[in-house]
C-alpha cells in the first residue's frame, strides 16, 4: 500500500484528468481479482458482496490533486510541475484500495451478513461542482443505505480519528465578480468609469455588507483569493476581476444566498456607473453526519484502531463535496489523523504537507470495518424503534 501511495503521490493529476491514477488503481484491484467499472472520463467503482443484499454501504475516496507546487524533499515528491497531492487524496485512495482488497478476501462474510459494498473512487473533489455531484447525478449511489469517507487531518495524531454528529464541514461556493467600464487616463478619472476603484469597493464592502445582512449564526466568510485590474500605473483599465470563496456553516442560509449577493454587488457598483457581473458558482453544502453514521464511525474506530482512537472534532470552514453523497441517506465523514505523535504539524493545501504513512494501514482497516459496523448499528436502531412502538401509550418514555 505504501508503494502504491508513493506512486500516486509522485504522479498527481488534476480534476477530471486523473486517467493514470484511475488506471493504476484499477490495475492493482484487477490483479487481486476485483472487477472494476471505469467511469467517464475518470474514476471507477467496485462492488463487493451480495447484489441483492439487505443493506448497502458506499465507501468513497477522492483521487484528484491540487494545482500547487510541492515543496518537500521526499524521494517520491511530485514529478509534475505545479501539481501535488497537498490535500492527502493519495492517502484516501490508497486506504480505500487496501479496504477493497481486505473485503474481497472476506467477501463470503459480506454475503453472510447480507451486505453489499460499493467503493467509489471519485474524481474532481477539488473542482466546482465536484465529482461527487456528478456521481450522484449518474445514479452511482442509488440503492446505497449509507455512505462513509475519510479525510486526512494533519492536525491530529496518528491513531486518532475525529468524529462529530451533525455538520462537520461548511458550505463552499466560488464567487467571481467582473467589472467593466470605459477606462482612460488616471489624470481624468471623472471622464472614465473607474473600474479599479469600483472593484476595490466591491472586494471590501461586499464581505462587510454580508455580515450585516445575514444571521451571524450562519458564519458566512467571503474571502478573495485573486484580484486583477490593469497593468500600468497611469491607465484606468476597462475590465477588472475578483475571485474568491464564500463559506457558510448554515445550510439554509447557503441555499438562499444568491439573490442577496446579486443585490449587494449591484448596489455597491452603482455609484461608479460601471457594469458589474456576478458569477456565483454553487459548490457544496455542509457535510452533515447523521446520528447513525457518527455512531457507526465510533464503533468502527474502536474495533479497527482501539477505543483510544475515538476523538471528538469540531465543525470546520472547509468544504467537501462528499456532502452530496449524504443527501437523503445515512453516513458520515471522519478525520483521519496523519501527524506523527510529537511530530511537526502541517496543513492541508500547502506545498510542504507531509503525512505519516502509518495512516494508510489504519485508514484501510477502518474503511474495511465500517460496513459491518453500519449494518449492526442499523439493525440496533431498527430494533429500538420496534421496541418503542410496542410500548403502551401511557408508558412511552417521552410521556
């Protein structure tokens, strides 16, 4: 598994371009006798267990890399200039390969337990809309009772898994504002439509206005990552552009934000007589771990890693398109510790990210355990519901 991970790490591929990555994963699984189904254009799925099983579980791993230069001295560092696995997707993919191989060795046990497992090697998590939404639209999660995924957490020690019931990530969208107008000489701004000044007002006033128009509990954060306007100090350009991300903790506020964004952009731009175009790209809602999904993770971590590995975690402002796969079904996302105990703390989406490769074995063991834990938790929940329904009305525990 470490050899496979290092191969993927050295040859990263961006969203929707993960052809080699998909082929390498498919080849490794095919060599073990697993039947894979390739997706168009990239990604793959693997089904194990009984086709007509009573309970079906999806295990998902993302496989794409980031447009970011790696800055490590690892012997297997990225060979692709400007592209790297700085979010740990190589670890996610490898751990799921390990889990599939383990489950394939025990497929008869899956059949006996009435279980079907679908492994989803998903492309394009780092794009908007992400690959998870495409998988959802293509019906690849239809019939699944629950879905689960892991994500590397370099702030958490190896052997620890962060679990939370309820929202564990934030909604994340892309916001792009294009301002156009009649440029000209900087000595005569009154005879122009000052695109640069108007754009500057938008990038400062829009986040401020949102903070007064939204419930503070939605925790909206609009942060610009790219601003471009002009090329000369004495020329007012005729076009400028800002791009950023809008993140929110509240799913309801997120679902209603577009009209407010449009209203605010136009009101800020209006005094400067420029044309402002808002392009709001819906990204992902928050990942919301169901109560049964969170219980499943706690049970699986205790069995696969040990009770000491179960840790509570907080909701983050990061976005994760796994949220789409949880729409209308049970499941949860867990944070897999990748920091050597006592070692250096790194961060995701940085070129110097280094993970402890021991996380691969632990992640594989956890993913292979999750289907059995999910089945057991579902059965216990069903039994508890039946027992509650059988109680006399006057002895109901809520009375």
